[in-house]
C-alpha cells in the first residue's frame, strides 16, 4: 500500500491507474486544468482531499472516499465505477454520479443536477441532496433518512425502498416500478404518475394531483394534505388517515378516508369503477 499525502496535482491524469493507495489531504487543482486525475484506479482510499478538476474518478474499482470536497468545478466526478463508498463528502459538481454499481452513500451533502443516473445497487444513509433529476433510471436502491430537494426525482427507477426520507420535489416516481416508501414525508406536485407497484406506508403526502395513471398503487395509513384531483385513472387500494381535498375519476380499486372535500366522477374517458368510502367512526 502506497501513501500519497499533502500534495497538489493539476496536470492531466496525475494519478492515472493508481493501484493500492491511500490518497490523503491532497489538492487537485491548478492552472494546468488537467482532467481524470484518478481515472482507472483500483483499491483506493481517498481522504480529506479538495477536488476542483473535471472527471476525477472514472472506471474505478473498490474506491472509498471520505471527508472530501468536490467543488462545482469537479464536473462528473464518479462515472462507471464499481464497489464505491462515499462518506461525509460534499459533491457540488454537475452529474456527480452516473452508471456506477454497488455504491454506498453515507451522510453526503450534494448539490448536483442529474445526480445518480442509471446506477445499480445503491444504498443511501442520511445526507442531503439538491438535484433536478435525481436517480433517473436507476435500480435496486435503498434509501434511509435522505433529505431531497429537486424536481423530477426517481423517474423510471426500479426496485426502490425508502425509509424516513424527506422529499420536496416535483414529478417524483414517474414511471417508477416496485417502489416502497415507509414513514416518509413527500411534498410535491404530480407525485407517482404512470408508476406500477408504488406502495406508501405511514407517509405524509402533500401537493396537487398525486397518483394519476398508476397501476398497483397502495397507500396504507398515509395522510394527504392539500391533495386535490387525486387518483385520476389509477388502480388504487388506499386507506387514508384524515381527509382528501378531492378525488377524480379513479379507475378501479378502493379508497377509504375520513372525509372527502369533493368526489369528481364525470367527464371521464374511461369507465371508472373504484369504490370510494367515508370511514365510519
């Protein structure tokens, strides 16, 4: 194992194809503006480094990154990597994580449009993420305690579990398949459209026109605040705690709540047969 400490690198491919190394307290920056400084490296531990150059860690295998800062100039930081762990890192470059497999993210802080695209087998524990398109077309995700702010989150994802997450987003889970969320706070617009196999348990849901055009939708013990025009053309099994502002033309299944502000069953293109019941106390 080699140790690389307290150095500054600015040149192209400065540590290209490094194998079996600890890189600690180094700075990757400079007038040379070199790219790909750790590309194609294997068995690396990177600690307390400052990264301000593009494409640093592509095609890496068995990579652990701890307490590192990736600035907004650190564009597309991790692509095509396998067996990666990031702990307490700041990731502020665009497209910070893409097409990686077997990834662990713990207590990260990221501001990165297009974060986590087309990744497989990702676990997230804690942390904060700001991203317009988070985890697009990724699969086999386990999320616990993440705070997410974005717009088009988890589109076309597959096999996702979420616990204790807080989302302020828009269009979350569009076209997603096999998603289970437990004890989550979901604040957004148009949540879950075109999803198949979306299950929410003990979640707080807020925002206009949620859960339209869904298949195999299930809500258990959830609350729905300011949710109007919900469930249009969806197949749904829902037991809601409290009321729903309005329900519009659900396709099939059963919806039970304590109250309904409005039930709209008109101007439907399809025959809507869902049962809508007010809970008896």
